[in-house]
C-alpha cells in the first residue's frame, strides 16, 4: 500500500494506492475517520459470513467532502495526484485489481489501454457537479 501525504501539511493523508498483489487476509486499507471505507480480503472457497444488514445511525453534524476510489477491473490507468494547493504530487499506474483512493487533494486519470474497465466509488449523496468539485488547471496533461 502506498500512502501519499500532503507536502503542505505532511500529517494529512491525501491518497492511497493499493495493489492486487498486496491483498492477503482482511485488511482495513482506509483509516476509520475517513468517509469512504475500504477493506481488502483474500478468501478461500467455502468461506461464508453471517447474514446481516446495515442499520441507519445518526451522524455527527460536520462538513463533508466527496471521496473517490477507482478499482481497475481490466486494463490500466495512470492516476495523476495533486496536493491541497493543486500542485502535482505524483503519477501512479494502476493495473487490473489495483485501486486508487482520494480523501483530499485532486486527481485525474489517463486511460492507458483500449477497453479499460473500472469501478468508481464515491461517498454520497451526490448533489451535482457545482457542489461536488472544482477544476484544477494542469498544463502538463
């Protein structure tokens, strides 16, 4: 797992890249205090879980941000990651089974292969683009 911290505030975790080959037993990839949550599991045939459902609960009344994850199902993607001040931090290529997670800071994606397939997960509710995002000018792309 690669954790990418802000250069502006080195204590602030902005992004995580998790690789397919790193997945072993159940691992909570994302810190508990983040809005989006992710655990990875490598499971054997016959494993089962007790039937369950999730319950509604009261949330703290606080400001929220949309957090996003891409999981590559097929193909490859270059993930371009940005700091809190919109400055480029790093590019990472994610391949089949890998994922990127953004908590804060910016990101964009360049698709590297035809017929690439990804799952995109975001925290909700989605209230429209004008309340969800602002664009970063990056002349490198």
